[in-house]
C-alpha cells in the first residue's frame, strides 16, 4: 500500500485545502458544545462551516460560531 501514498498525497492535500477554504478553525469551540471531540490529530473536527445556514447554522451560532450569512456569501 505504500506505493499508492505518493499517488494520493497531492489529491488529499488539495481536498484538505478546499475544506480549509470553506470552514473556520475555532479549535473545536462550537462543535465541542455538541460532540466530544477526538484527539488533536483529527484537525477537521476543530473547524465549522464558514457559511452558517439552516438548523446547523443556528445551532453553531448559539454555541458561539462566527460565520458568513448565506445571503451575503
């Protein structure tokens, strides 16, 4: 399986960058209000959507998340 690592690494990094572009790093403060967060190696659990909408957006805002209103995004 090690042979596939060089093939997938650039694609995974590109997806990570896309994810980072559409989320906000708050060190898990908002999501931590609703879920027990895993260890720090799982960095994506410490981010929330940049555009907060619907039930998820309302819940995250109530937990202190700051994001963009979908009407102004």
